[in-house]
C-alpha cells in the first residue's frame, strides 16, 4: 500500500481492499452471513412475506390445475413448454394440505427454499476465492440485490433461475466431498426438473469433465444430463411464441440489461433505454451499443486473462445463458430493453458476471485485481439502489386476506392475485377440498 497517500480514509480503503486475500472466514462468520442474507431476502419485498401472495400463473394455472387434477398427474404437469416441478409441488401441497386462505403461505415456503440454495453453496464452498470475508460478503450481496431479481423473487414460477445459478456455481467451483457433494448432486438433479435454464449449462459441464477427467466431475455431469433427459424427452414441447429474437434485439438487450442496468440505477438508465427502444422500433441498432459490448468484452478478457479458472467458468456460463435465454425468450419484443420487462432472463447472467469479477478480485493479483475490486464495489453500490427502490408492480398487489373475505362472502368470486389487473385471478368455483 502506498505510504504517501494523504488521507487516512484512502489508506483505510486500501487496507480493507487487501482483505480480499485475507485468512479464511470462521464458521461463526458464515452463520452470521447466512442470517443476514435471509433477513435481506425477506426485506427486499416484505409484503410478499407478511401478506402472502400468489404470483400470476401460480394461481391461475398451477393451483387451478392442482384443484381439478389427481395429485400424481398435477405433480407432472407441463406448462409453457416444460415441467416446472417446483410450481407443481407447491401447488399440490397448497391445495391438499391447507385451506385456500393459507395456500400462498405454502407456495412461499416452496419458493424460499430453492432461493437460498445459491447462498448455501457459497457459504459451504471451500474454494480459495470464497474464503476471504469481503469476497464472500460481496457474492451474497450481489445475489440478494441483483437489479433484475424482482420478477423471480419468492415465487415458485421462477425458482428454476436460482437452481440454474446454483448449477453454474457448482460448475465453477471445486468438487466437494461427503455431504457437501451429495447436496450439490441433488441440486444438479432438481435444477433441470424445475425448468430449462440449467440445461443450458450441460455442454460446459461436459467440457470441464473432459478436461479434468475426475470421477467427481463426471458424476456431476451425468446427474445433470440424466435430469435434462427426463425434462427434454418426457415433458418438453414447443411453446408457440418462444424464441426467434433477432441479432439486433439480442445485442440491444445485452447492452441494456447486462451492461447498462448493473452499472447505473434504474432511473439513470431510463433515458438511454428509451433512446435504444426507439432506435429498435425503427429497425436500427446504434453503433454505440456494439462498441460498448466489444469494449466490455475486451476489458473482461484482460481482467480474466490471469485470473483464477473459476472466473472463466462463471463468465462462460454467463455468456451461454445470456445468448440462449435472450434468443429463446417467450414473446420477444423491443420492450425487453426496458429495465423492468423480462428481468427473469437477465437475472442469472447479471449475477454470474458479478461473481466472475469477484473471483478475479479475490483470486487474482496486481492491477487486474484492483480494477476488479473497483468494479465490484461500484456494482455493489448500484445494487443497493435496486434493492432499496424496487418497481411498484413487483412489491405491491392485492391483499390475500381481503380477497378471502370477498370469497367467503361469495364462493363464486374469483380472488385477484399479484400483480393484479385484468387477467390475474384464481378462477372460481373450485372443487371442495
């Protein structure tokens, strides 16, 4: 650290940055971080937890189907082109275990469990880059405060994104032993059964297994492949309207969601996004967008060049999920560049790219590590703005207990569910429980 730095605050900042390579965190520290992560998970959208909610298709599709179909059939229900085991399990449990008044509480629990899996993997990993307190804390914060996390937050429809994120983390980290590795294999098996995102990572698992030629990595690949085969050959079907994004839209979405949004606040990004949206509506892709993407890729190549291998696997997973997700999005449109539209497709890439930079900061050295530390610090600051100012459409909705009062007064009344508005309700009447 330079001794000539004039201000104590600056010297203190360099000292704290040096903790990226500090001694491993103690077990007590990790328990504290887990508790803080759980608290922050709840308080990003507290009304979801304290009021209880069905989110969109959780009620209108999955719970409604579970109310009429035999439970074995409802467990294997395929909707939107694939089976969502998480939504199916939650709906069947909510339908058959509790009255309708408490059904959203059950789905909330089923959504909460997979949502904390990435945090558990981070906290139990023994990889060197995750041992320093600052690195581990940064990873947890960038997960809980990711800008595009609102659409996937605490609902069973989108649990697959957290399990896909977990699968990418397993890909990038070392093979564990004992109970830790068994837990990872369970996650890898469930992830493709919850949705399609984790399946995108299968080629990377196969490549890493071929490179390392270890029994542990081979088993991970086979577990993921077996569950992917069940999903693809047993349940997958083409959903009309899915896929077909053109190159212009994909590049524009990468710029808006992967680069611009994580680096500035929602409000600050809006003027640029409005300009970009208008250009796309006229069939144009501004050359500035292409230049920004190329510059970012060049910068990342320089930063990752001598970084730990974990950073490369995280970056490759980010790139693969980004391209396949944006191309295969449901009903793609120019509106995807808007900050609060299609956020589910951007959530996993945003977190993976941030984690790759943390890996460089924690496991690298020299100027590259210092640059990565600066970028991670800035991303963490911007994420705080996203955490503290979520979009109204995601944090508010009809109060379920009031909807239940209306339903008890009139059993034919269809309770309105989040996000509210036309079309989002639980159709009535339902068969008696």
